[in-house]
C-alpha cells in the first residue's frame, strides 16, 4: 500500500513538472513573438539633381524599385536637435525642401 501511494505521488510530481515546463516554453515563445522589432531610422540628405543627372541615373538603374517612405511632422525641439547634429547647409536644404 505504501509503495502504491509513493508511486502515485512520484507520478503526480513528474506529470506536474512536465506540464509546468511545457507551459514555460510556450510562454517564452509567445513573448518572443509579442516583442515588436525595433524601427530603424534613416536620415537622407541629397543634393538636387539636374535634368542631365536624372536622365543618366534613370538609364543606369532600369530595374523596378520600390521605395516606402514614412514620416512624421517634427516639433520645433526636434528640428533644433537635427540642426545641431547636422551641418547647417544640409539642415537648411532639408527644411527648404519640406516647405516647398
């Protein structure tokens, strides 16, 4: 009788450990999927191309390209921070291009 009870307790503990470890693995996989990937930020500064430069560029790059642009309106503090990080001519050109 004592052997039977010990066996049942041992089996109960083993089953409980299996269930808890399975739940922990499932929870870890769910939390991995839930975390959003970091959004990459890119700053593009370019000079305005002439008509000839545009034509040469178009002829050299004849393959189809897809460009996705996502932007938000900057606050005055953000504009000032960008001005401090970049050279004045690039920041001025960027601001002039957004106003146009």
